[in-house]
């Protein structure tokens, strides 16, 4: 009872805040983020239904739209801050869970080996588990053993994960041979184990290992160069997710990633079965299966080259309300910018949408958020609406969109009259 009362007093006094990292605490980062998201969605839907506007701005459509946009922007930034705190707390807890999973697998292997009385596989597994535990400890603030496979955009990299799985498997296979070689007593047995490392037997596995590691390095280089050349828009995620292995940055399933993970998993399973059947040599991955993995890797790399593209403005027109007269663009009017690529993948949240800017001449105009039930009507990936501020000088004016990823579109010239 005293402990429960103490916990209740802590919760009542607000000692636990949204950045708390104590596991499943109801006041922790995860619950704080969920509550912030729920509050934001309720507020957005209220605005979409026309409720919650102050009387001072309700009489003016432009003033109410600007007030709603500013209100949602502030709330979205609070949600994003909670999301970053939740992501940091998740990474800080992940390393311990990884250690438990690794040593749980070792325990299962110990039970299996106890039935077969073969200790070499267990010793090799202990060595790999020890290395992973050390990696988890030294990188505990970045997800433990998952730190090397988390990309610069804070997502789990498909290419690095596949390469890491093959590296761990081949490392385990070599350690298994090394342990058996150390325990061998006869010359014939030692010679057989050494010949098990011949390239003729493990050529398929070695080739696949070289290709997947090269793909991981090459994809990082390709993505980095395309981002610097503004041919690819990258928006960091709040935290890594397992779904990143099979989806693109926007969360949609990606064919190139799915087939790469699936085929690599099948090949790894086949190689593990071959290693279990012949633990005295590197698994002889058939060349047919190795070529299938190589084709899958080439498809994944081609998909990385093909994805993305620069945002582009196709046209700029005057936005007309129902019943309004046609006319030229004047200061104070709304303009509709039509094009493609205005919302980068992964930037559909309000805090990212609120970072979009339209440069009209020398004036930067933040794109107002216009909520609808379940999302936003403005901005969208192919159209956005902004007002022309009074500071814009009449005449020929250049219009340019700067996306949430910091990429600027081409310039489009419009005529602004007095």
C-alpha cells in the first residue's frame, strides 16, 4: 500500500513527464506522444468542422484560415517534440531487448545442443552473442546492435540489414569451423576442416556476401549524392521501425525492398540448413540460388536509382472562390500552385507540412494548413494555395516552392497587378 501511495503521489505531483523513459510507465514518452497525437487530431477535426474559432477572426475567411494554420503548426511542433522524445526513449530501451533476444537464442541453442552433445556450435554462438552484447552496450543510446543498420534518415536501412545478416551468418560459420578445428585431435580431421574453407566450396556464399556488402555501401553513396544534387528528397523519421525494411519513406510497401528482403531471407535459410547438415565446411550455396540473390540485389539497386525526383511547378493560377469574379492576380488574392513533388515522402505530418514555404518575389510565405476530416486539404503533393501578401510589388514576380526537405522548385513567373 505504501508503494502504491508513493506511486500515486508521484503521478499526482507530475514528477513523470512526457520525456520519462521508464518502460511502460503511463506517464512515459510513449504515452505522452499518444496523448499529444490524439489531442492534435481532435483539434484538427474541430477546425475542419468549423468549430473552435475565436469570434475575433470568425468573420474573415483569410484571418480564420491563418489563425487555424498557426494554431495547428504550434500543436504539430509539440507533437513532433513528443515523437522525438518517444523515439529516443525507444532506442534507449532497444539495446537491452536486443541483448535479451540474443541470449535467449543462445539458450535455445544450448538446449538443442545438449540433446546432440555437440558443443562447437554453442561456442561459436557464444562468441557471436558476446560481440553483439558489446555492440549493444557501446551503442545503447542508438538502439544497441541495430545502430549500424540505422541510416542517416533515422530509418532502418534495408541494404545494411541484409548485409549485416549475411555478415553475421558467414562470421558464425567461420567461427564454427575454427572451434571444431581447435578441438580436432587427428591430422585427417584438421585437414578436412581446413579444406572446408576452400573457395571452390563456398564460392556462392562468398560471392553473395561481397555483393550485398557492396550494395549497402553503394546505396548509401547513391542516396547521399542524389540528396545533395536535389534529385531526391529525404525527411528524417522520428524513430526507426521494423516496417522500414519493406516500405519507402512514406510508409507504402516498396516492391524493390520487399523482394530483396524476401529472397535474401530464403537464401539465408537455405544456407543455414546446409551449414547444419555439413558443419565441417562453408555452406555450399548453389550458383542458381546465388544468381537469384544477385538479380534481387540488382533490382533493389535499380529501384534506389529510380526513386525520387525534384519537385516542379507546372503552373500558377488565381484561386477563385465560388461566386467570385474572374480577374488578374492582385495582392491579397490567393494563388494556386500546381505541380508535383511538393510533399516529400515521410513529410505528411503537420509539423513537416508547416515547414513548406512559397517564395513570391522577395517575400517568403508559409503555406497555411487547411484541415479536413482525416488530413489536410492544403498543402498537397500536387497543389497548394497561398495568399499574395501586400509586400509583393506589382509586376512580373517569380514564384518558387521550398519543400519540407529544403529542396526548391523551378521558378514560375506570374503577373501581379495593383
